[in-house]
C-alpha cells in the first residue's frame, strides 16, 4: 500500500517537475543568448565585434522563431499575468514573480476590473460570469441578494489561501468566485 501511494505521488508530481525543468532549461538558454550578446559588446576591434554580434543575434532570432525563447516587454508581461489571473499555477518564474533579488520582477496581479459581457445562471443562486476579456468565473456561493447583469462593472480581488472575491457594481454584497476558463 505504501509503495502504491509513493508511486501515485511520484506519477502525479512528475508533470510539474518536467514543466519546472523545461522552464529552467528555457531560462538557461535565454540567459546564455543574452550573455553571448553582452560578451560581444566587450570586444574592442570592430570586425570581430560585428562578427560576434551577427552570430549572437542570429542565434537569438533563431531561438525566438523556434519558440525556444520568448521576448516580452513589461507591458506584455502585465497582459500575460492579467490573462492567467485566477488560475492556480505553480510558481515557475515565467513572468518575473516580483520577488527577484534584483527587483526587476513584475508584481503579482492582486485584482482585475472589467465589465460583465455575459451572465449565465446555473441554478442554486450560482452564476457563470463572463468578463469582457472572455475569462469566465463561477460563483461558489449562492446569494439571494446577488443578481449581476450584463454590462455591469466587476472587480475581482485575490483573497486569502487562493480564494477570489467578486464585487459587481449595484449587485449587493461581494461573492466568492473561482476561475473556470
């Protein structure tokens, strides 16, 4: 029984370890490519520096085109973090998690504000709330005084222990929600 439990835990966590290893490998590749470019800039002679920069930039562009390296500016990171807000993802350091020693990490998204594009009742006082960006949130508690409508403003905030709270303008008290899509 104990062996089966250990095997089950190992099999369940293997995909996470693989994803983490792939992320580390991708980060190492990106760091190597950036280091190569920086090293080229230190070469004093023009011809060798240009040859080095050509080679390093070609390698970087090839890696980008092959999907091995993704280049994002800060605004791209903010948009990506906003899109995954509400999903329970492992901390892989994908977008800079805001806790890096050099202080360059993007802070975590703590809340989003949007408009309700669609409200679908699913029974028992529960709803599927579709936001303007297409993300879908399900209420997890039925409330009699909670009646959201299309085009109302909504604010979803991160709560404690991975929970999320939604407050719809004019719909009474806030309600707990979970991201479903």
